[in-house]
C-alpha cells in the first residue's frame, strides 16, 4: 500500500467512526424524545389528571349527563299526550344537551392542546 492509499483508508475509517458516533447520538436523542412524548400523552389522557386539574367541570358534566340520561322523555304526560310544558322541557333538555356536548368537546380539545380554562 502506498502512502496515498493508507491516508485515504485512514480518512475513511475516521469518517466511519464519526458517522457511527453521530448515529448513536441521534438514536439516543430520539429515544429520549419518544419517552418524553409517551409521558406527555399518558398524562394528557389520564382521567385522574383531568379530575385533579378540573374537578368542578367534570362533576358538572357528570351531573348533566346523568340528568339527561336518567330523565328521558319527549314531552308526553303520564297519559301519553303531548303537553306544552313537556314539549318546552324536552326542547330545553335538547338545547342543554347540545350545549353540554359542545362544551365537553371544547374542553377535551383544549386539554389535548395543552390549554386550560
């Protein structure tokens, strides 16, 4: 082997070692970022964290959902006839349910985006 070939071989080995070190560093950094992302996602979707951060909102949502699920009627009286009061109550419940769903969706989107109200 002449001097030029030996020098090229040494340069290639040095470059290979540098690339290997850089690749190891990138793998290590990537592994750390993945771990951070996993922790963030786990914390974001953990119901216990939601309850800790927003207890009153979640209790209110649970009460509203329970009320709407437990009090299902379509405005009919006990005799089966549609009443004005029953129709108004049914319309108000529908409106309240829509608003509640909008609020819950907004809340979940805000929590997912890292905001809090």
